[in-house]
C-alpha cells in the first residue's frame, strides 16, 4: 500500500508487506495458542501489525470474545485502512450484540472508533435489519474529522442505493452538514446501484457555497 493514501501513518512504520500475504498470515497465526500475547501487546509499532491484528479479529468465531478484543484494539487504530478492513464475519450472526457496541462506539471522540461504528451500521444494518432510526443516529453526528465525515457520506450514499425512500428525506431536509451532504450526493451519483432518474434528482439537491 502506498504511503500517500494513508497519510495518518508514519512512513517509517510501513514495512511494505502486501495485504493478501497479511491475510494469509493472520489465518495461520490465529490457530496458535500464543496469539493472545500478540493481541494484547498494544500499541503495535508497525502498520502491518495493526493490519494483521484487524485480520485476526475478522476471522474470530466467538462473538463475545471478538467484541471484547475489537473494543480493546479500536483506540489504537490510527488509519482508515485498518479501520475499514476490520470486518469480523461473526458479527453477521450476532447483530444485537454488535448494535449495543455500535451505540457506544459512535459516541466516542476517537476518529476511527466512530468511523468503525458507522461502517458497521453500513455493512450490517442497511438490508433486512434496517431501521430509519439508524439514519437519524448517523445524521446527528457532527465532526471536524475528515475520516469521520467521509464515512458518513459513504454511509448515506449506500443508504440511498439500498434504502432510497428512507434516506432521501435526510438529503432533501438537509440533515447533514453541507460538506457531508454534498459528498453523499457525489458518491451516490457515482454509484451504479442508483437509477439515472434518481441521480438527476439528487444533483438538484446539492447545496451551493
């Protein structure tokens, strides 16, 4: 991964190991009894260690242990890549447990804890488990952090693709700050999942400077 696309990470903390190799290593290491020593050895020194940590947690089978370890690791996450690539599969079968923690994480002042919470709502709660109240929850977030606001925009663009009728009023009534509002529309218009007619209407809702 190029240093330029993860500017929050110090260049000398990046070794240069590619993601597929790290994912494979995570599978191998997760089978070892001493893996708990690595997971508790925080903060890590290298970007790849954080990536490895995220991939190990993503493959865990026990939901409660996974939640606990994610909760311990999140405060040390310092970049969007580690945040976004940490996606435990076990959460799909334990959504109530996940939701309880999302409510806690979304109130955090830490950029990537909050970003992770929004990402989990986007990944797990825009389909059959969707509720309009989740849109309300995300729309109320106000942040000066670029990586939080980008995730809000991504969330609303995805919501427009998956739950258009529910998400549209949040754009029409300007429930987001102006930058995030316009970025949500931009990302939605770029999506192949939104119809040409919807895209044209969304373009009319952009807010001017």
